[in-house]
C-alpha cells in the first residue's frame, strides 16, 4: 500500500554533496546524502566482488543518520537511511543481477526468519526494476523513508522506480547486505558497510 503524498517527499529525497567523497575502487561515494530533512552520513562502503569470476560487480555505500556498527539495529530501524549501489562492470545482465538479488532475499529472509512468501509480491516488484537494463556506471539509490517505506531511484532521477510500504520488505532488503548467516556471500561488503 502506498500512502497519498508518498511521492511529494520523493522529489526531495536524494541530494548528494559532491565536495567530499570517499573513493572505493575508483568510484567516489559522497560522504553525505540528504533524505527529507535529514543529512545522512556514509557509515561505510565497499566493493562487491565475484571471486570465482574475478569480477568487480558494484560499489555499495550505507548512509545513516548516525554512525552505527549494529547490523540488527539498522535492519530493524524505520529511520531515514539509504544504500547506494554503483555498478562497475559492463558484464552484468538484468537476469544475473535479478537472480543474485533474489538469492540475497532468500538468504536474508532465512537468516531473519522472515516468511518470504508473505512479501513475494513486493520482492517481485523490486527485482522488476532491473528488467529495463543495467550497465556500468548505473547508480541505484535504495532509500528507506521514515513512515513511508522503500523508494528506489536510478541515476539521480527525481522520480522513484518503485515505492513500497512494507516494513518486512525493508528488513529483508537491507538484510541482503547486513545479515550474517552460514551462507555468507557478502561478508566483505557487510563489514565494509558497518565499518568493522
């Protein structure tokens, strides 16, 4: 369900301040992002690699109101926060990225004991954003807006690709990068995002 007025905030939701940036694998990740009335700070950033293929996939950055190393608190919080993904390869395809994201949702839900079937429609809407194409230097801003839900922006657009209000979806989504489980494919990225 999307509240009336949901998109009013969307126009204001994402502003980067380019004066200061952290360079990760040649990509500048801004130190701050503006979400609504909050200036979020870069909690941590890291490179997602496919070691078996020797392939750099994307640089991820986590933005919070206050620095935190507590993954569960971040996942459970409804405060304004963001994850930015900057794609760094031409070799990724929409299908591969969709499949990897679905695998991430599966592991995140398993690690958090979330019934994935209850949020499958929202997950399907989320992964559908990649069908239009994905290529090197595409930037996805995945925003949780307090009291409003998740919005996703691509390449600085002021109009979100999707807007989904479901707390369980938010937890599962941010959990892709922040949960820890026996099948831990994103360990290096998780530690980088948490600054540990």
